[in-house]
C-alpha cells in the first residue's frame, strides 16, 4: 500500500509545474504589476483548489477574459503539475501596512464568525482540499470574488456553497470581509 | 442567517481559549447548532448546510472533493489490480476522462450517457470496446447527476426541472436546447441532485431530498414521485425519504426499490443507510422521525414511534452512502445472480474510519423478505480516509457484464465473469 501511495504522490511533477507557471507570474506574482491587482496570489493554495478552478475555467463553468482562454491550453497533466507546485510553496504574507480601517477589520471578523466561513475554509482560513486559503489574499481579489458570487457571475462547485454564503451579506459586509482576510496571517 | 446562534457565546469562549494557546491562529470557530426549519435556510443554505449539531470530536469531518481532473489512467490501473471480487469475476477500465461521473443510461444504439456532479456536464460514451470516446454533450447544468433514456430521448434532471432531448443519439454532437417536461420541483440546491428511473409503463421515478441534514422538511420534498413526461402528470409514491440517489424497478414485479442515505452527525456507527421497497402508494419511510426502522431521532421524533413507518428491507451499514443500484438481468453472471441487486456504495465522509466505496450484492425475494447482502467488489479505500475511487452507479451492459461509474476517478469500469 505504501508503494501505491508513493506512486500516487509522484504522479504530479512540481518541478514541471514551476516551469509551466512561469508565464502566469505576470499577474500572479506578489510584486506583480497593477493589472495583477485583481489576480489572486496562489502560493500555498491547496492543490485540489487550484486544479478545480482550472477545470472550471476550462469547462466554462467559470468565465474570465484572461483565464478562460489560458486554461484551454492546459492538459490534465499540466493542471496536476501546477496544482502540486503551488501547493508546495509557502503561503503569502499578510499586508503589513498600518490598518487604516480597524473598524472594517473588526466587522469582517464578526461576519466571518456569524457566517461560519471557517467551517469550510478552516480555522485560520488556511483552506483545505477544494476550498481556498483566504488568509493574506489580495484584498482587491477577495472583494472581486465575493461580489462575483453575490451577483451570480461566479457559481460555486457542486455543493451549495459560496453564492449562498454571500447571499445575506451587504456590499459593505463584503468589503469588511475582504479587508479582514487580507490582513490575516 | 443574520442572527447569531445561541451557542455562539460558548463558541466565542472556546475561540478565545484557542487563540490564547495558538498565537498564529487567532480565529477558531465554535461548534454549530442548526435551525434548518426555515424557508430561508432551504433556499439559501449556509455553505456548511450539511453539518448538523456537531460534537467537538466530529468537527472537521466534511465531504471530500474528488480530484478535479479525475485520476490518471496508470493510477486507476494500479488500483484495479487490488480490487477484490468473487472467484471468476474480473474488473477492467472501460472508459476514463469522465470527471464526476454519476448515473449512467444506455441509449438504444449503444451510446452510454453519463450524468455528473460538480462539473455540471453530461457525457456520451461511444465507440468500440477498448477505444471508447468520451464527449461532453451538455454543460453548465446544476448538478445533473440523474440521467435516463427512453424512446430515443435523453432525460436529465437539473435540480428543479427535468429536461428532454429527442433523438439524442443521432444528435450527440449538437443536442441543442432541451425541452422542460416537468418543472414542479423546488430549487433547493442542498440534496437537490437526483436519480432517474423509468418503469416499463413510462413512469419516471424521481427522488426529492430534504434541503438539510435533519429537519422537518418542506412538504414538497423528502419524497419520491413518479412523473409522466408525456403530459407532465405526477404523483407522490413515497414519503419520509431522506436523500435517495439510487433505485430500480424490480423486473419480477414492477415495484420500485430505492437506496437511502441516513442522517449524519449522530455517530460513526449509526444510523444505518437503507434499502427500501415501495409496496403501496404513499408509504412513509420514517424521515425525519425515525431512522433505520428502529431509531427515533433524538430531536425530530416529535412523539412518533418507529412502528408507524415502513421499515427498510435491509439496513446496509452506517455512512456507507448507497447510491445507484440495478437488479441484475444479464445472462453472463452465474444463474444465482439473476434478479439480485447490485448497489454502488459511495463511501463515508461523516465517519472517522471511512467505509463503503464498494459494490454490494443483495439477495432478496420479490416481496422484500430474506434479504442478505455480501460485498461484491471492494478495495477503493486505503487507510482511514483515503479514497482511490468511489463507485457511484452501476448498470448492466448488453453482454451481461456490469459497468461501474466512479466519480472520484472519473472513470467507468467493467466487471465480467468467466467460468
């Protein structure tokens, strides 16, 4: 059984994933240009989350002007390699600048609690399996995602999930959540 | 949703205690107690709606997402080598590249249609044995797990409606728009995915699950209906049903039998999932009041006794997750298998040591008496919680072999028998 598990683990190639991810850094690198502001930081994301999102882009379950065409160039093996590579990296660091809106941060934490976000995203918002890490994600991207779920532009996966999670929240609430999560280490 | 649950104060205290211990993880969520009795909850269930009144020991148990791209062929082949079957039976890979594969239905000309869960696709598998081609024929649907085929038409369940595509096999390359043949179903996403079975008269059996783990459900669900897609007529044939995503018509009697997933969050060892048999219109199978035929619900028994309800034909085991099933009507397997039930168990999530993820054989007479089960195909779970595959449906092929859809691997297997 140990041999079999080993075979499974080695099926994806993080080194190949690194090379394949190289062009993506234009938007997804920590110090990326301003056009990358609404692109997420992907280091340390769960392997299966990366893979599912690429599959959603590829099947047009999730539409994005940049990612939909890019995802169509990826094979299953590419997707597995990229997932394995990104999951192997240390997660990003939270925004260090002085928090100019501590009220938003506090409201965000309260909303996260009241809406049970950690049931899926786990305590510390580190993510797991097909559920993304949220801690220290870019604020602009978090807000865009939450708004897309709210407006119906982005749908969840198979289970009832994000569209319903954001349903009771106001736009101020979404801003508070994004502000709070981006500052969470 | 907007008001804090009553247990929040103690949850916050726990969170503070956890924060004091682990400085790097300041946020720790308390345990949840659910009020799933409101329409607001059914229409917009919280993302963790499948949770119940969890205990500390159960915190963290959650359904697993399958690999997004399925399992690579070499790994599937390695797993199949370790699948245990009775003597004379053999399992092989029949088709792959079918992520989230759920219910299967044969077209008249040999096309296999396959529904799917997360990816929202319906697939068609065509071509000669050994070189099967997989096409995505529908996409963008909401959990189209249930598919059926009759009179040249493909039927697909899309949560709150059943759609029909005429002449589907000739049009697999462009199915076009489907026609809604039945739309009187709620849109609750939780337990809203379905399984479709025609009987020989053209009634289409459709299960409707409750939008919660355990609740007094809306009156429009927790039931099995049968629908006449020709004119949209429908009738309720069974009540008190939790999440059923599998069933078949007994070739001996025409009766509908179905598998049923029992509630979660009571215990690792209970309640048992069930196999049921409808013998009379409108029978009540116990949910939410009574589980496994003899266990009143601790919160929702509401004064009812289990003796008021129709007991299961067979208790299958706790958290085995029975899904698709078929009576065996082929000629390839030994005669003793005739009219036995093959049932695909998807395997656990709400249990510390997973079980299920196998095919069971159920031997039972036409009245539902003298039922017994034995494991037919197993070996997809390694260790406590590691899936290498999850059987989701079975179907008998023309040559009498048994096909198995696996929504974890994104593949279909063939089980054959040779003396």
